[in-house]
């Protein structure tokens, strides 16, 4: 019985140490969410206004630009998938990967060849384990992205969009990331960044926004060449910030659940340890009483 009690005590110490770790990770993730939320709030207006500016150029001119003009028969599409570098975040990365796989199936069903780009070690490991080729990948910054990281990821994507399909270019550019809605809700979404859709300027009622007319100097094509790389970079940066906030929220929720489960397990093990201790004490008392009784009987026999 003593051996069983030692096992329970050892497990309680182990679970208690794990609980301390998960509680610390929960608190760290909670503190990082605030900063991530502020960054999302600061970057969203810029991305929105830049989208409006690019849309105004696209709708206010007759210039056919490869970044705003739909291909007659699109043959290739690029997908940028944003996952996390670290685990312990529940289903955060797996949900984003599932959304990317669903988008890939849809695009292939439309007869398009899909080229995949991935941000985050979890996504890279997923495709690497299945021996599926990636056009490019980036890791090491998902929990705290900077604009330089977004710019580095945007460069090959912009180059692919501006190239001809026969030379390895793509006709469409999609991004899959986890949108931060609230501390409890984060939704994986897929969004087509290029060619730019005029639906991007619709308001909540679904009505198209009336854009002003512009004269472009030196030309609309030059303006598009200058605006659209910044547009892609800003959209990717905003997606990275939303994904980072979602990752921290998902990790906080996962670690809170792990901490609560550890607490419940400690209670269960404590009850089992107490029961084992009670049984051990009862057995010892029974042995003492039995020994005393046997000794008394033996003494009484010798007196006779």
C-alpha cells in the first residue's frame, strides 16, 4: 500500500509542475494579445484606405494592368498560407491548413494549377511530411511579425503575379489566415488579394462605394506600379498581425484549458492518495490490534 501512495504523490508533483508551466504560458499569451490587438487596430485603417486608393485607380482608368485585370482564362493561382511557428495553440494552425486545403480543392476544381507559399513552421512541417512541394516558405516571426517580414514575403508573390504564366507566373493571388474577431473567436478565412475585386469597396449593406474621378500623373499604369506592391505588403502585414493576435488568443485558451484540467487531475489524485493513506492506516491499526490480541491470548495461555 505504501508503494501505491508514493506513486500518487509522484504523479501529483508532476502534474503540479505541469500546471505551473501552463499557467505561466497562459499569462504570457494573455499579455501579448493586448499588444497584438493594438497593432491590428493601427494597421487596419491603412490597409483599408490603401485598398480604396488602388480600387479608385483601377476603376477610374481604362489601363489594363496585370495586377488589376482579370485573366480571360486563369490557369495558375498562388496561395499564401499563414500558420504558427510554435504549437500548444489548440487547433489554430490545423484550422488554417484545412481552409487552405479546401481552397486548393476549389481552385483545382476550376481547372487551375495551385502554387503554395507558407508562413510558419507548422504549415511547412505539414506539407513537408506529405512531400508536397512549396514555392517558398518563411518561418521565425509569426508570433511577433514586422512590416519587414511582410515585405519579404510579398516580394516573390508580386514577382509571380507580374510574370507571364508560361514563365512561372500566376493569374491569381489568395491568402489564407486566421482573422481575429474577439478573445474567444478566431476564424480562418481565405481572401483573394489579386486581381483586385471591386467588392473590396462595398459597405456593410453590400452597396458599392461611389469613388471620385481622378487624373493620373504621369499615367495610371505608373500609379498602379507604385501602389500595388504597397497594397500587397500592407494586406499581408495586416493578415500577419491578425494571425498573431489569433495565435496568442488560441494559445491562451488552450493553456487555460490545460491548467484547469491539471487542477482537476490533482484533485482526483489527491482523493486517491487520501484513500490509499486511509487504507494504509486502517491496515496498520488492524495489524496492531491483531498482534495485541494474539499476544494477550498467548499470555493467558501461559498463565494457565
